[in-house]
């Protein structure tokens, strides 16, 4: 961020933003190769207190945890991909879970 120009137009899409960063990074004298760079993003929605597991996700969606897991194992596109895996268990951001519940109500 030390070399970021705040007046530069910001892309709406994260991948576009990352590509812009990579292009600008490589233009710098003495820049590390991209494979040696780490890009880290923090998000309050992804803190431990905001993540919920399959039992909570299922309860919000009006189903059981085993049914939710069955949907996931079958690749049911209606179930959002988890935002994290903690201790081998899928975790969803509360906002993503709420969106999923709303989409289930509409269908």
C-alpha cells in the first residue's frame, strides 16, 4: 500500500484490482517476483465471531445439518461455498448465510 495511488480509479472487481496491483508492482524497480509476494485481505465478516458452522447454517435455512451436508456433497449450487474451513469444518460468514436464507424464501 505504500506505493498505492489513491487517485487511481478503483476496479469494481477484486480480481481486476489484484491484476492492477500485479501490473503496477512489476513496473517498480527492484520489485520482488510475484511468486514471492503475499497479498492479505482482512474482513470483519470473516472473524471467528462472525462465522457459523453447518449446524447453524442449516438451522437458519430451515433444514438439518445432515441435509445441508448432503446438498454440499452433491454440489447443490444453491448452497454457497464456505468462506473458511476451520479445523476441517466448513464455515460461512453470517452475511452469506443470511443471503442464502433469503434466496431460499424466494424460491
